[in-house]
């Protein structure tokens, strides 16, 4: 499938059908891999990965994904590039895109991704910015679909910080027909533009009451209260104890609700070990699904 968009910077670029297809292709690629069949669909294709911030899952899943598809990935810390000595983002994009077939970047400022995309002749993928984390949403939706066998009509409850992961998830829910209730402390709500755009298609409830948010939820999701770009050391105090996902909060969701977390988690803060290690948790499938869903994304962005 040829995507309409050249780049994936927020998730909003994908049409509803394109997003559903990537999720389903991720599920298919996972099954193929488990059966032992590796199709080198991206033979001789190359991916440049630029990291301004640390990463475990994004880095490893993209690198292994390219390897499994017959291609190659380069890990480029921004501090090792001439970017660190003042070469412009524009010139970096123009140069890199003469060598590689796709660029993935994890950055602080979303604007950097926009400049990269504007100046690159090859696709640019957001591997997390302060504002969005679209690749995480692909894996989250794939994990929900595997477990619930559908997406449309489900209810997701997001508890905690209305952050980058939450912003892309809202777009993802809106494009797949999932209703979402978001419980945050006052002042920690997700992006207003994202909400405004997304609420045309689904029900979005913003609340400061986690118990109300999880009521009748099929999926409960949280993320760390302190993202990589957050500097305020007192931030956590604004979330605890009210916004912790613990067994008592999980009991208020549907009996068969699943628990998701993009990881890394701060155990004992946004989630207790009993929940993340408990029977409702699917976080390891979710982490694994970064690999499969991103392979589906790479195949659809690099038109072959
Ligand atoms: N979930 C996620 O993006 O993890 P990393 O920060 O380890 O890449
Ligand atoms: N919200 C977190 C996600 C980490 C994968 C952060 O930005 O640090």
C-alpha cells in the first residue's frame, strides 16, 4: 500500500484506512516471523536513526526490523553528527537523504522533525518528540486489536500525564473509532488542537477523576509522569497518589480490561508492580509489537 503521506510526524497524516492496514499488516508480519519466514522486502534499503534523547525500544525495534526485512539501520547520536557543531538541520536532512531510504529521528522539538521532513527527499518518521510518539500508537493499537479482536467501539482510559504518547494515541483512537477518557491533573491535559480535531469522530472525555475515566474501560493506559523533556523535579507530587494505576483502580474498569504502558515505567509511581506484572498487563506484547508495526510502517513508506 502506498501511503498518501511522505512522512509520519504525528499520526494525523494517516487516513483511517491506512492506519487500519498498517495495524493488520503488523499482525500478519508477526505471524509470519513466528512461523520462521523472513521476507527480505526491504533488501538493500537503509534507515538513518537520529537520537537526541535516549531510547531502548525505539532504537532496537527499528534496527532489528530493518535487519529482518533485509535492510540496514544506522544509529546516529545527534552529538556525533556535525549537527552538534552547528551544521543546520536543513543541510543534515539534504545530506542524509542522498544516502538513505528513510530517516527516523527522536528529538525534543517537533519543529526539528518538520524541518527534517521539508528538506529530506526520503520519508521522515518521528521516533518521539516532546509533542508526539506516533510509532508507539501503532504498537498500542496493534496490541489492543490482538487482544480484543476489534478496535471500533472500544473504550480506552488514559490516566496521568496528557503527554506526547497521549497526543498520538488520541489521533489513533479517532481514526479507529475508539472512545477515550483522559484523566489528568488540572494543567496536564493533552494538546487542545489534537482534541479539537479528534472529537469530531469519537467521544473524548477530559476529567480529573481517574475512577470515572476507567469506568467501563476495555483498556487502561498510563505513562511516566516525568517524560525525558520534563525538568521539574516536583512534578510527580501533582500526580500522586491519585493518578497511580493500582489494583483498586483496575478493578473499576471492565473485568476483562487490559493494561498498557509504553515503557520505560517507574514502578511504584504511575503504576504498581502488581499491575504491570499482573494478569491484565500486556506491556511486553506491546513492546514487542513496536517491531512488527514499525516493519509494516517502513514497508508502506518505502514504496517498493
Ligand atoms: N516506548 C519507547 O519509545 O521506549 P524507548 O524510549 O525505550 O524507545
Ligand atoms: N512520555 C515519555 C515516553 C517515553 C517512551 C517520554 O517522552 O519520555
